């Protein structure tokens, strides 16, 4: 029974990471009908930015975390403005090739700047939470709590904020949103920025569990599965699918070991 609870916690925490990454995928897809194959590599870049601010700049972890989120928001905004917007109206295959190519560029650039060797990120989430005979890593608790907070903030943003409502309107009918004086192009850029910020959060929460490496982008791209068929603002079903997936993998891995 104890081992089942341990595996359940591992599966849920990993599923939360996949859920956060999938949010970025689904927001971009539902807003622009583009599949961003570079989303995992954007997560990787955000993790390295946070690592740089914490280790090299010596900033407080939480301040560095917030700064990394802001930097990646601007980064995602610029990716849309500089690269994606130039090929709007082109065949879908062109967009797929562009995002895959951007992923290679981001991965190669990160390797040139930070090196190919995996690194560790020091976080406040060290140690374990002991509940009787059950030992839970604090980093696992941080992942679940962080995911709940991000989901609540995003739900509030899309439900009540002006920009959140504009993003939903642009995703449902671009032409109607344009005629309603919604700056559709700016909204699309904001969607890319928000998706990059969420990926950064996922990468930093994942860092204590795995090493920070240029290969982390491949882990992020696993969140692509089954994420393009949901409504723009529905997060509960998105997480249910990813948590269930990781929950099953954790148990199957143990049974086959």
C-alpha cells in the first residue's frame, strides 16, 4: 500500500508537469491553429535562464524565478513577432517546419551558451515530507502546489481579465474579433508570450527532479499528445488526461521492473 501511494505521488507530479506544458501547446493551437513543435525547447531555454539568474547572478530563487518568467514572456512575444508572423497565410506544412527548425536553433544556441553537460539547479524545495512511513519529496509537493496555483491564476485570467476574454474571442472567431476592435495580432503575440511563461514555470518546477540539460526539450514535447482537441480555456480535462497518463506509466514501470 505504501509503495502504491509513493508511485501515485510520482505519477501525479509528473502528470502536472506534462499538463503545464500541454497548456502552452493548446493555447497556441486554439488561438492561431498552429502546432508549436518548439514548445519543449522554449521550456528548456526558460530553465537555463532561471539557472543563470540563480547560480551565476546569485539572485534569490523566487526573484530569479519571476524574472525568468518575465524574460520568457518577452521571448515568446518576440518569437511570434519576428518569426511566426512572417509566414501567416502560408501552408500549414511551412509552419510545422519553421517551429521544428526553431527548436533546433534554440537547442543549439543553449548548447553554445551553457554547454552540453547536464547541470543541477539549487532550489528551496530540498528535503522530504515524512507522513508516518510515507516519504514525499518536497520537490514533488512543489510541483503539485505550483501547478494548482498556475491553473487557478490562468482560470481567473481567462474568465475575468480583458486580455483573457480577448484571447478567447480571437480563438473562436478571428474575423469577428477583428471587427470588434480587438487587436488580434497583439493578442496572438500575447498568447505566445503566455505559453512561453507557462513552459518556463514547468521547466523550473521540473529542474529539482531532473538535471537541467539541452535534452529537456524532448521531455517537453511529450506534452503535445492529445492536447489539440480541447477548448481554449478548459484546464481540468487537460490535466486529467496527462496525470492519468503519467500515473499509469509510473505503475507499469514498477510492475515491469
